[in-house]
């Protein structure tokens, strides 16, 4: 087996966090090699290193037995490594044609410039070669749909005829017909002898197209299998790393009859379509579905940041939530998606971060009562078991798991009725995850309600009482009781209607 | 880049203004009127071009106030009548502008500092140098120098030729990799980087070019007003940004047109003339410029806000 | 003991600034004995206080991540209107002064509306406002020279009460108030969050727009107050009198340890910065450096401070 891409002992740290820990990885030409792993397992970091976007701390990369020194994305591109990024790398103000041939030396005429007509024709040729239809080469990229942009990103990379093709979640933005197109294309490219590596969260796609699968967990390569010699259960257990059951506390329902929050006919553009649901006291309501089906908009709307048409009822009263402050006044708290940009001020202390939402409650004679502040903070840090030197430590010095706990503490400080948790276990170590699950159970038992969004199916199944699955901005299915199993969530996420067995009154 | 109706706005505005001028002062619009106008516009147009380049990558150049003052002051007192000296000196000033701009670019890129604070400080330093060189307004400008720059070649003003040359260069730049790289950086720096653009190098070049254009403006001004002033450049800062914005430039980067900015400079000047014509003293000019800039940016900002709320909801 | 250590550690830059100020002062006094004479120190204190008061607003604005470029002409407008409206007499000061302060605060209010509600970048809004005030004042004055400052105002700026300069008393009160607001109030803490990361501020329920609006109003007020006091110091008003204060206020704030990006810093630091600047200003005639080089020197100082601070920040990442 001639080994064409060989990465040895790759390590990369971001500050305290070790994203990759001595990883060995290799891929051969003619093969489609899938990379699996939970969020934060290191896959994207590896890809960014091979694409030249970031520098590794240690290790070596060899392509066709040649040692590679990648300092910039250009180095990788010139060597024949084509990378299709999840967040795309297109220039919004330029046209489709200009993007595809961006920075390509051989597309310049003898005066060093490109003429639009020539580019237009070249693009049409490329479209023909790769079987793309329905996109106008003169269209400005920012006016395209997400699926069309993804296609252009793919063509942009393919037009340079790379030896190694790396794709990061290429199908997450594609419409179904274009997914078919891409899978067919990849098979063809593999036959032509290219090396193909792709990251995906969609097990059925991986099963359909990959020849070889490698699983990453916590920055390490935990196993490589031939697709034909393994199955999805083994892969999932490799990804999770321990017996699924011991992770989660025993399932118990604390649902009361009282409806704490009701949403009726929430709509916004195409992102939310007629979403309605009821949240009961003590309920843990899961929200599932693939990324980008409207879950984020829903959460942001409930917290007063996004707009939508429709009604919200809190404790039966129709309420208008115009900003986060009003949301919190109504007892709704949000633990946001991104810790570092939305949740915490890294250069401030634990104490200062936690009390941000309740500052006005700490006032005596117009000034902050430090004693009261410290009392509240120390209480919360104890309840959540936040590990830090003291409440005066800077949040930047804490581990990811503890940082997440600080955000939770911050939101608990307002004593919310409803806690919105958006992907709260992302980038959090296993131990802290278990603690968070226990906490959710405890809060439910105390009569609080939780709306929990996660892309990890096991979490939805094991923590939530009911799960609403969103697809294309709609609630396509509500799963509970015996229906709340991973297969149903996946089916619903893909757009299949699963029979709703609403076992609640 | 596609031609959107929005890009035509500056041209529509100037056509409108020309019509008004034609109606109010029918005798005045002749070829030498154009010549007088382009002569007086050129410094601002040059400054606007430099500012546009910087704005395209998402930055701003406040230091051009200092560069213009400095080059204007130096040119006003150090040039002698010797033609060779004049040529060398002019080249020297342009190189100086290039250097001063490069300093901005280096600090902004290597230290990852915000453009406005870096160029604010260099504005101060370069302006201070101008004050040091020329504490009060003075003039010692060689006649030959003035004659060349204000000349007419076959009836066409040198200044107009320069403007046309710049427009031609802009048409070329838009289709060349360097120009596309600039637009790429301004509209999505991350994408530009991942697509292989050497972001740092392009930015440093852009700031250097801004310094170069500012120096051109300063040197030309020496000929145009036949004197030097250590604070000459200060008015150019606001005016160049306004001209660029009228021409369609966005403060966030990625959008803008050099041709549009030149038209913007014309519009500003003609508006000023109209005001004076209607009896408002020239003292009030700054007020109108400031008001104009704020209004335009406010309108752009609000439409952007409304559009975002409608599409994204946040 | 530990508590004192942490206090020192977190305020390192500010303490350093004070030490530098002291060292420069001592160095100059040795070389030029007249520098440390009581009468000269009095003059220094007056100048420092004026700068410090004007820089109060700039401090708050920079902490929230913005900047106020309209300070020069707020100061000049304030001083000019004081002298013109009063015609040099003390009679109607009780009405004139509050009116002027209201006016400059209103200018700050407009800046704030533009920045917070219309989302105009602070640099553009305040640059434009500076121009508007410049043009407006030029237009109103139409080439007339400024007039005399009322003697009462001159007294407040230059006079003593029981041997202590009046202006110093005023300034110390302001320092105490400002420091309490920044360290001990909800509002103060919110400003740091806003300057640090507006998204987090949003997600924490902070009313960002109102906070920014207040901060620009404050800057207008401080500029107006400083302008009045400046008129007292000079004895009259003239058009360009505010020009130097843009850079001086920015330098004082940044040399005083406030980050250029916002999110950190203390008014006490600005005070130290004001001291350093004013003392250095005294250097120049003492060492026969021409006034024109002053600007270059200040610029280089600011440049050095910013570059050093940023290099330190970058090496920590």
C-alpha cells in the first residue's frame, strides 16, 4: 500500500488547550478517507494545518514522500492540496467566475489582467467538466444561496486539479440533489487517483461513500478502520470513548402540568416557519436537527436578540421580548453558543463575569456592594463546583469546562425559570459534561425548565423528556417516550416525518 | 464587478449639479472653466484616491493630513529654480510620502493595531514635522514648477490628464490580481487569506500608496496656491473620506471606486462653489462638509441596519 | 500583605506612570532649579488640572472602545461663547456657564446618538462634528477676534483658597467621583464590558446604547468645563485654542495605561498621564526646544507607549 499523505506526530496547542496530541494520520490515493469525531476532537485543526492556514507545533507532513513546509495557504495550494472549508473561502463582492479563478496565475492574459468575458467562458467550461448547472458565472457571490456558494467553493478548488482534496463538512450546506452530485463526483475523483479526505457528521453519508474511516477523540487518533470491516455502532463508541450509559444520570421526569412557556406560530423569513410548542414546568425539552435549520434563530428570538413574527406566552401571559434584559426579567436565560465571543470577558475575573446580569441587584446607595457580590458568587461557584484559584482569578486561566460552568453560573444568578442551553457541551471535557447533565436534572427537579439544543444524539435521547426536531425552520417531529430514539431523530433531521406520539396531556 | 445602479449615484449627482450650475451661471461653463476646476480639485482628488485605497481594505488614513502638510511645506521652501533640482526634489517628496505611508502599514500589520489610532498618531507626528519645518505660512516656489503643473497641453490641463491617467489605472487595477486582492481583503479578510492572498503585504502596499498620493497632493498644492502651510493637510482628511464615501466607498471595506471618489471630490468642490455663489461665506464650508459626511454615513448605516434586520432578524 | 500586592500588580502601568512623572520632575528640577519653585509648580498644577478635566471625557469614551475627535472644537466653542456672551463681565455668569455646559453636553449627546443609535463609527461621527463646530464657530465669529474672560472665571482657574489652588480642589473632587463611578458602580463596570466585547455585553442584558450615549455626553460636558477653565487661564478666547487638546487628551489617556482598544484603564491613570505631559511640556523651553518640535515629541512619546503596550499584549498571547 503506497502511502501518499503521511502526517506523523502532529501536535498543536492553543494556549492551554491541546487541540492535537501526537497525531499520526495517513491517506492513500484512490481512497475516500473519512474523518469522524465529536466537535472539538481535533479534525478541523488537522485540516487547517494541512491547508497551511495555521502552523503545527511539532510533527511532520509528507506528500508523495516529499517533506512539506507549509507556512501559508498558498504553499499548500501550490503543492496540490485543495481544501474546501466549512465556512467557505469565497470573496462576497466578486463574481462567481472571479472567485473560481481568484489568484490563478494562468488565468491572466499577457497584460496581467483578466477580462470578464474570458473568465465567463472558462467558468462555463469548468461547469461542464464537473457537471454543474443552474449557476450564472457573472452572478456576484454574495447573492447566491448557501448551497450554490458551496458548489462554487468546490469548483474553485477542483479547477486547480489538486492531488489531495480535503473537504470539511461539504454536504452540510448542500441541497439534496447537489449532495448526490458531490458524492458521485468524489467517487469519480477517487477513481482518477486523487487522495480524498472528508469530515462529516452524517453517518449515512460516511457509510455510503468512505473506503476508510479514522476517528478522532480529544485531539488523538483513536482508530482507523476499513469501512467494510466496521459499523456505525463501533465508530460511535470510538468517538464517545466510554460506555454511553455511565455518562448520563438516570432518566427521571419532573414534568408538571403547568405550561411555563408557549410559542405560537413563530415565523421569520425562511428561517423559522410556524414554530409552535409548549414548555412545561420541570421539563427538559430537547431541540434537534442538523445545524442551521432554525434552532439558533429560535433561541436568539426567545432571548430577545432575533426578531420573529408570532406570539410568546409566559405563564399564560402574552409577552413581548425585545432585548436580553427583558428576557431575563421574564425569567429566561441563555447560555450562548460561543463561550469566547458571546459568553465571557476573558480579561475579567470570575466574580465580575458571573455578576454581570445581576449588577443592579447588588446596589446599595448607588454603589456595588462587594460583600453581597462575593457572597452570591461564592455560593454559585460552590454549587457548580467551579475549579479555580479564587473568584478573583481571570477567566482566561480556567479550563474550557470550567469556563462553561462560569457561564452557567452567570445565567443561574438571575434565578431563571427557563434556561436555554445552546450546544453547551461543545469543547467541554467528559467530566464536566457529566456534571452538566447532573445539573440539568437537578434544575428540572427544582421546577425549572430547560430547552436544550445539541447535535449529539445521545445527549438528546438521555437527558431530554421530549425532543422537537427542526428541519428547514419547521418542527418536523416531536419525539417522546418510546419514540425518543436516535434513529428517529436522525430520520426526522433528514426530513422524514416520524409519527408524533405526544404522550403528554 | 457588476455594474449596479448604486454605483452610478455619484455620476447622477454630478450631472445634476452641472445642470444647476449651467442654469445659474450660463456664461461660466467653458473649457477653461473645466481647467480651473481640475487644477483646484486635483489635490483633493489625489487625497481621495489614496483614502479610497485604504478604505477598500477596511482601514482609514488620518495621517495624510500630516503628509500633505509636510510635503507642501518642504516643497514651498526648499525648491530652487534649477530644473534638475525641481525634478529630483519632487521625486524625493513622492518617495517620502511612500515611506511615511509604509510606516503606517508596517505598524498596522505587524502590531495588529487599529488603523485609526496608528494614523492618528502619525498624523500628529508628520504634522509636527511640518510645523517644525515651516512654522508659519510662507512661499518660495519656483515659477517654472508652477508653470509645468498648471500648464495646458494642446488646450487640455495637465491636471485633467493626470485625473484621466488615474482613472485609466483604476480600470486596469480592477481587473488585475492586485486590485482583486484589495477588494478581497476588504470584503472578507479570512477568505482572502485562505485563498492565498498575502494580506499583510497587500495592506502595507496600500498604505504606502496612500502616502504616495498624499505626497502628490501636497506637492501639487504647492504649485496650485504657490505657497506652503504647515496645517494645509488637515482639511483634506475629512474631505477625502467624504469624497470617497460619495463615490461609493464603504467604511467597512470591500466596496468603493477610485473613479467614484474623484467624482466625489468634484461634487464636494462644486457644492462648495454653489454655496459661496448663493452668498454663504466660505467660513461655513467646514460645517457643511462635516454635516454632509455625517448625513451620508448615517443614511448608509441606517439602510444597512434595516436591511440586516429584515434578512437576519438581529 | 497579599491584598496590597494584588492591588499593586493590577495597577502596574498606572503606578509606573506616576513614578515616571516623578522621575522626570526630579530630573528637570536638578537641571533647571527654577522648575521646582512654588510659583512654577502652581502653574503646572493649573495646566495639569485643565488637561485632566478635558481628558476625563476622553478616558470614558476610550474605555468603551470609541474616541472623541470633536474635543478641540468643543473646548474652543465653550471658551469663545463664554467670552462673547459675558462680554468679559461677571454679571450673568450664573446663567451663561450652565448654558454653555448644557450646550457642550448636547453636542456630546448628538455624538452619542450618532455612534450608538445610528451606528456611525465614532471616528467619523466625532470627526464630522469637529468640522461642524469649526465651521459653525468660524461662521459665527466671521473673523472677529475673541474677547476677554470674566475675572471670576479667571479667579477660579488661577486663584487660591487658603493657599490651595481652587482648580485643584475642583479637579480632586472630579477625580474622586470619576474613580468611584468606574470602580464601584454598575455603570462603570458595564463600560468595561462594552469596551471589551459588545456581544457579551448584549448577551448579559446591558443597555449598550444608553451607556455609550451617556459617555459621549460626559465627554461634551468635560470639554465644555475644560474650555471655560482654559479661557480663565489664558484670559481670553481665540479660535485655535482647543486644537492641541485632541492629541494631548488621547496621549494622557493612553500613557495612563488605558488600552487603545478599550475595555480597561482608570481615570487615575489619565491623571498620571496628564502630569507626565505637562511636565514634559515644561521641559521644552527649559532646554530651548522650539515649540514646533513639541508636537513631534508628543507624537513620538505616544507612539512609543502604544507600540510598547501592544508588543507586550501580543507577546502574552
